[in-house]
C-alpha cells in the first residue's frame, strides 16, 4: 500500500473534497432520486387502479415492470461509451431529459401493450445513467474517498422509496386533477421533474475539475494531479482496455454478485407496495398516503444503515465480510418476512432487515470496478457489470409475478430472492479464496481484504 495514503490530508485536499461533496454529490443524488422514482413509479400505480384499468395479472404486471431492463440493457454499454466520448455533463443531461419525456407519457397509457412499449422505451432512454454517474464521480474523486462519496450518493436510492412512496401516495389521492385518475396524476407528477432537472444539469455539472469555477486554482491542481497519478498506476497494474473488460474474470464475477443484489432490490421495490396493500385485511382500510408511509419506513432505516456502514468501510478499508455478511442477512430475512403472514409489524421488521442488507452493500460494491479499470475501460466495465446485473431487474419483476400467480402468494417468490442474495454472498467468498490461488480472479487484494 502507498504509505502516502495513510498521511493526514492537508488543508487543500480537505477543502477540495468537501467542495466536491457539497457541490456535486447532492445534485447527482437528486438526479438518482428522480431516476429510481420514475422507474419504480409503476409499483405505486399498480394497487391504485392501474392494474384494474389495464386488466393486468400479477405476471403481466411483472413483465411490464421488468421489460424496462431489456431496453436499458440493449443500450447500456453504447450509452456509457458515448458518455466517455461526448462528456458526462451533456450526456447525463440528455439521458435525463429524454427519459423525463417518456415518463410523462405514462400519464396517457390506455392498454397493457402501450404500457409494455413505454416501459421498454423508458429503459432505452435511461440506459447509461447510473454507471455514467458512477464514472462521473470517479473522474472527480480520488479512490481513497470514493466509498464515502458513493455512500452519500447512494443515499438517494433508499430515500426515493422513503420519501417517494408517501409522495406518490399523495399524488394518487389527487384524483380528478386535470381530469385524470389518481394514478395518472402520479405519473405526471414524478415524470415532469426529470425534464427540469435534466436542463439544469447542463449548467450545474462540469466535466472536470479544471472547469469548476467554485474550486481554487490549488484545489483544481490537487484534484487533477491526484486523479492523473492514479490512472497510470491502475493501468500499469492491470493493463485493461475496453475489449479486455469483456474477457476479464473479475468483471463477470462482479456481475454475478451484482445480479443477486439487484434481484432483491427490484423484487422488493416492485412488489412491496402491493404486499403492503394486502395489510388491509389485518389493519383495516388504509389511505394511499398511509400505505406509502408503511412502504417507505424500511427505507428510512436502510438509509441510516447505508450511511453508517459506508463510514465503517471508509475507516476500516473494504473487506470481504463488509459485503458478504449483509448478503447472507438478506438471504435469510426476506423469506422469513412471508412466514409471519397475518402480523404486518413483524413482516415489516424482516423487510427492513432485507432493505438494510441490500443498501449496506451497493455503494461499497461500486468502489471495486474502478480499482482495476480506468478511462474508457472503466466506462465499459462499469456499464457491463451494471448491464448484466440489471438482467435481474427484468427477472425479478417477471419471475416474482409469475411465481405469485402459480403459487397463490409471495412465499415462494421471496425464497427465490433469498437464494439470489445467498449466491451473491457465496460468490464473494469464492472470489476472495480464489484470489489467494489464482490471480485472474482476485478482486484487488489491497481493496477486498480478508
């Protein structure tokens, strides 16, 4: 390890990182918040009239939820390479504006077929946003600060449900506004902000530290020098180009790990509002806002755990158990949630444990690819991991709905979720142990240590 990394940061270093954290991370987190809300808005519309109006079964709803990821996957890697070529600022803004336009069109959907096509098109337009944001931050934040910064960025995802669920519930209750059904008002209310924030991104984001007028010359120089010094060391150690990422065992193995967590994330995200809606038989009639508050509660706890866990990783350095332990917690907790049917309070405790396990992992996971990928290879490799992992987005929606239809409940689908997360934890252990014997599968020993 570089002994210099252990030295106390100087005043210029501290001020530079603080300014980047304050100026860029909140805005990117807002973009991420709107991104995740728009792609999961269908889950809030489903139990409040959309499924009935469109005549959808659980499997058809799952297909509509999941087909988003087919479009996303097709253009994920090309979109990220375009981001590297044309600049993150313009490309992220383009992504956001175009997905916002499609998100607004959900307001006027009339048939299941139209819903399928719009979900597919939404995925096409959103393709590249998340890995693009990760790549953008890697161009601004030196490696030793990325776990902390990505942790703050990732807070947007649990907060999307914690805040977005009651917000969506409130919009649903505006039935009749503009002559629209409540679920249509909700689609309009969550889609329009994407267009507005996308336009603002053109003016707020900068492509590199040298372009940031809010940094002093010394801060610009320190950031540019630190990031420039890291690239040759990474390239010398790993020598990976764009095409090499498709042949690299670490990239494919990390894709499997990511698949399991994303499967759990979206199975929970798409179907939790419907599960909560079923609490009515035990709790009595619930308003849309009350259902939103119950749905969002686990994600408030998950946001706190995400922040604290990321701080712990920052202090100790990323170790295998920091990711594997939460994976196994989620593998056990989510099936347990459905075994206590009839007790909504205990069900939500297990759901909360699952949400915490998923969000404790995700920001720390994304520090791994940029430890052995740089430049265009980082853009392509991050996109490839996200692309293959997001196959779980389609699988989780469709398989969960299909298994619910054939089994009559959510116990079997949630066992599958637990199994996927167990595979992720097991793969991490395999990677660590293989790394001791086989260099081609080691996940950066200095980053993922025993």
